[in-house]
C-alpha cells in the first residue's frame, strides 16, 4: 500500500516526530542551562574559599562573586567545557537582570524616620550623585566612540562598539547584555552583547582594583570618620560570620509551611511578574517603528510588573505576605549570580584581537571616571562627601551594590546616609534616557556618528547648570592632603589591618 503525504496517519506521524525533536532540543537546552548554573555555583564556592584564604584578595575586600567570575572566565576559555557555552551565560545574564529588577520593585521602600535636616541632606546627596552619574553616562559613550574611532581600525573593530561602555560601566552586566542583544538582533551588530559584557567584567575589576586603594587612601588621610576608632570589622574582611558574631536576620515567615513555603511564595510571585513582563514586551513589539527595539528591554517591564503586583497586593491588604528583608536577599542572590555569569559569558575566541582596544577604552574611561568622581565628589557639600565619592565610583564602574560594597570599607555600619542616597539617585538618573535613545539611533544608522556624538554631549551643560543651581557643585569639603590626619600612627594601624 502506498502512503501519500496527505494521508492523516502519515501527517500525524510527522507531527509526533517534530514534537519529539522539539522535546529533545528543549531537554538539551535545559541540561545546558543546569550545567551552566552548576558551574557558576562551583565557581562561587571556590570564590568563597579563595577570598578567605588569599591575604591579598581578602585585604582588597574583593567580593567572592568577582573572584568566582574570574575563575569561570578562565574555565570557559580553556575549551574543556563542551556541554554549555558563553551564549547560555549571555541568556542567563539577561534573565537574572530582569529578575533583579522584579525583586527590587517588589521590595517596599522603608518609611523615612529622618529629621528635616537629615532628609534635606539625603535629597541633596541623591540629586548630586544622580546628576554626576548622568554626566558620566553622557560623556563616556562619546569618549568611548572616539577612542575606538582612533584605534579600532588597526584591529578591525567598528566604532559603534565603543558606544556600549556606559551600559557596562555605569549600569552593569545586565544592561550591557540587554542593549548589546538589541544591537545584535535589531541592527545586525555582530557580538555586541559579548563586547558589552566584556566591558562590564573589566568594569567590575577596575571597580575594586582602584576603589579599594582609593578607600584606604581616605582612611590613611583621616577622611573615614566612622572608621577611625573601630577599624574594619572582622566579618567585613573575612567575608563571613563566625559562630559568636551577631548576624543579620534573613526575614520572617509569611506563609504556613504546611501550605506553601515562604521562599516558594516569593519565587512564585517573581515568576508571575516575569510572565507579565513577557506579555508587556509582546504588546510593545507591535508598536510601529520602535516596537522591536523597546520590546527587548525586558528588565523595564519586569520592574513595571513588580510595581503592579505590589500595588495590587497592597490594595488587597496582602502586601505583608512579601517579606521585605527576604525579598532583598533574593535581590542579592540574583546579583551575585549576575556577576559571576557575566564573566563566564566572555569568550576570548570571539573577542580575539578586539581585547586590545576594549582594554584601552576601559582604561581611558576608568581614568575619566576617577577624575570626575573625585572632583565632583569633593564638592557635593556634606560631611559624608568622601563616602559619596567612593560610592559614586563603585556605582559608575559596576552597580549600586558594588558602590555600597566600597562604602562599607570606610563606613562598615553604614552610619552615614550614603547607601540610601545611592539608592535614591535612581530618580534623577531618569534624565539620562535621552542618551540611550541617541546611542541606539547611532547604532541603527539613523544618526551619523558626528551628529550622534554632539547629541550625546549636548545635555552635559544642562547637567552642570543643575548641579550649580541646586548647590551640589560648590567648594571642596575634603582633600587628600596629609594635614587632615590627626593621629597618623593610629590610622596607619587601621589601614594595615
């Protein structure tokens, strides 16, 4: 009997075979994901051990996630790992970044109990830090593009890759992966996500290689007023608590475990928000012209979904079912894995000779960042300007958590308002949205490079005027001259600890 392609039984068999192939393909992707996750976890365990045992790394207070990332970077480029690849880690960076923003949105802002004067100081610091960040965010892509324009030709690297630096340095690996992926998928810029994540990985390195010595110089010069007497707490240097030390709480149970575990509920809400974010992105994709570009910014929709769910829970009087402290720990979990997977997403085989111009641009931007952070940080106008300087540098070469990590070197108990200001600076940072649009317009070919660079630099005078008007660009409040030291021997002993 001859079976024709139109026969229902034949067609059913074809469909079954296709579904089987799809299932096997999905199974392969899932296995690759779990292996990638497992390798990142192993690197984190090794990072904790190295951070604890290696004196230099312990004294530099380098987070275990950064150490783990470097180990993973080496491992993934040895050619020994074939069951997963750098593309899987790029995808993980994108998803973890979205989860981080969802978790941030689900975390309630604590009600302010500060007095009027302290509140004004926080508002002033947040405004100053935010617009200093905006200043760097507008300046660094212009400088980065010019650097690659000057040297990129010798290495076959297009100038457009230099525009990725603000997403990586000023925002971190998540944004670098997000906008790099948009440039790849929408504008055909090959390996843009990989280049962006490479910039982000280098940024994390420079964050601590420069930030820790900067903090310790301030200690030596007597600028760390909240550290001079107490020194660096043991757990800060060790990176973990011993049995006898007082520890922070992980939060409170909000669910009866016989019904559902509290952790399960929190991750279920995150999963709900993630699906809502995918739906929002799909709706935006239908907008003519810009839909394809803006639908790729999944983290924005994740944040909006988080706020929406939190709002609904508040209206239903069930907001208490999400514990703030535990939710912040989820944010920390996603951030740690975000850092290590960012390093493991960098393939030397793809970057190749581009690594030279990438490193040169990163060094130039780091120097520029140091100069701007120190110059303007000295002039915000407050008793905690040095802490603000260190935190701003950490944030503009990594993320807000890395900025806070540097602040804790000089203010272990976070007695100053700097950590709060680093969080609230996200409000004035909204003004930088025009920079994102300009960079994407250059990448898409809508704007020429010359006009694009001029547009990138255009808001800088406005930012400077705002800094002057709101009195966050004034006289120096501190300097690094030794005359500020009241007890040199005591402070030297603190630095040596």
